[in-house]
C-alpha cells in the first residue's frame, strides 16, 4: 500500500532536529506519528478501488493511478476532477491540513503544463520539469514549499551583507550542480516531505544573481538541517482530537553548503527570469485553486462545531446566536461561489491548459484572511465560558465522582460525556497551541494580506470602472447641467 511505502521512505538519513535532538525514527516519533498515520490513510485511498477515483486518475500510458493534483486540466471535467480530489482529502482532514502535498504538486504540475511557453526562460527548463513531474507523479512523492526568507532585520535588504549571507544563496558552481548556503522558512510538512520546492518572494535586483534561483531539493540532502518548531501533537485523542491527528509540523531549513544537482536547478542567476516563473499564471492558478477548495472544508468544520455547541447548550433560539451562525453560512457560500466563478470562467492558457480565473481565486484568498479569524471569534462567543469549564479529562466520567459528572455536565440535547467531548474538540480548535497556530496560519499563509489586496488593485484594469464615470460626467456636461 502506498501509505506504508510512504512511511518507510522517510527514514532516509534526513537531518531533523526537535528539542535539541536529532530524530532517528520519524514514523514512530510521538511528534509525527499521529499526523503520519493520517497521511498514510490518505495515500492508501489511491489503492482502494472504491476510493481511488475520488482522489486520483488513471495515467493512461502508465496503467496506474496518480493523485489528481498531477492531472493537467484541458476540460471542465478534468478541472472538476482536480477539485474533487482536493475536496476529498480536505473533507477527510476537516480542512485542518493545508499542506498535504497537493498544493506543491499543483505548482509543479502548472510549470510542467506551461513548460513550452516557459522554455524561453531556459532552454533546459522543459526537459527538467518534465522529468521531475513524471518522477513525482509516478512515485507518489510528497512535496512542500519553503519560499520565505528568515526574519532577521526587515529594515535591511540584500545590499546588507548581514542579510545577504544568511538568505539562501549560491556560494559556488561545480560540474555536478550549485552549492547553496543560508536558511528558508516556513516549511510546513518539512520532516516528512520527499522534496522541497525552493524559491523566494524577494523583488530581486540585477546585482542579486546569487539569490535568484528556483530549486527542487531532496529532504535528505547532505548539509540540509530541518529545524522543527515545538510539537503540538498530543496522543490523548479523546481529549485533544485535532492535535492527535493533524499537527502539520513547521520548520526552518538550514542549508550548510548543500549541493543541488543541475537537474534539480530549474532556474538560476537571472532575477528577471526567476520573477517571471514565480508569476506564471498557469502554476499559480492550479496551486491557489487547491488553497480555496481546502478552505471551504475548514469553514464547514468550524461552522459544524459552532452549530453543535449552540445546540448542546440550548442557545439556538436566541436571535443574536442565530445571526452569528448565519454569518458563518454566508462565509461558506461566498467562498464556494468564488470557486464556482473561478472554474466557470477558466480560460485556456497558451498551451490549452484550462486555468481557473485567478481574480476570483485571489479574492477568496484575501477574504479567507478575515473570514477564519471571524469564524473562530464567533465560535468563542457561542460557547463562551463553557470552554474553560470542561474537566481535565474524559477519564473523570469513569472515576469516583462519575455520577456527579453526568449530572452537572449534561447538555440540553446531548449527554454530559458527549458535551464534554464536543467542547474539548472546540477548545482544541480555539484555545490549544494547535488552534493558535491555525489562526496565525490562515492570516498569513497567502502572504501579507495588505499587500495581497494592494496587488489586486494594482493589477486590475481600472479604466473598466472609471471610464463609465467620466463618460457619465461628459454626457452631463453636454446637457448643459452644472456639476457641483
């Protein structure tokens, strides 16, 4: 089964650091075991005849199923199949795992799909991306991105040697490839990825050639150190149901003179070409599409919990609670409508690939930075003080005061034990370290939300809206009216 093969592939000599120690057996480590079991089950869906068509497609010339994030869409049916695969995995994880590889896989698929139009960037690009795309697809490679530079001094730039020497850069070229040194963040899923897709959000200048690159880096590369944040995993699943299964580990990557083979160097040394690849509409459209499909599942999960909490305490009859729960439903409908619009208005790129309309996708991503914090706020308001009145553990229902526990924790519509389980689930989402991480993630995973909205404005054809205004004023002036 693919899931088992995935787990066994992780003990490949990679250098993972957690709490000052190097992790030796990744699949069995308490910080990763629950999450990896979740991923294993997702991978196994591709081997289940009853499930594989939901998440995968048959690769015609290979005779095996691959995840639909690798499917290049030329028709509305194929675009819908990609949506179905994202929706399926997101529903299985309640939208709580945003980096299940389908995002980074979609980016690779987009570059592959646009390889002929991108050939102008580098004569070897089409061959390199084709070879890698097929290897990743046929070997079920788990991929993630690391595209942010370390927070050292935001007031300085690459002209400051303190910054330029610590941001990832090329230190020398060899016949085998380039050697890079520096750090990258935030690599979600880093301990259990096979490869990292590496580039930067910097606005490069001509003199920054050594920092301009797009790389695919194996996780077990010699000299690469994966430094994890504190683990939020908790093996007590009944008390911490989300932390037990969905802690996507985040990490900083240290590159201590890491050799990147030439076949894994997609671009290097030309800032303008790197920026052009980063802005490719095909790759961004396919990858960001996954973002917003996954987000629907997360909003539905928060809304379901809020509904259940309100019902459990008999609060659904209050107008102010109904208003808040209705607001959650509008969030879901707005994002769903934007996905439908993006898919319906998808247009073929130069290669005939059907790409979701990025304007609607970007709007959904921008709204998401505000919707999720508001959804969590509503859930907090619905459950209120009940969230800090739950007992320390479900085990209390089986102890000496069991009778009192059932008496005083009973809900309006559910048993005391079920109510406590529900409130512990909700607390794991709004009050645990994992919940705090998710709030931060949804605010910033798409980048600076202010810059995101500003970019939408800057890219928009503003004359399509302002010309009718000036034309109206022109017609008014012709009519001899005085405009005040």
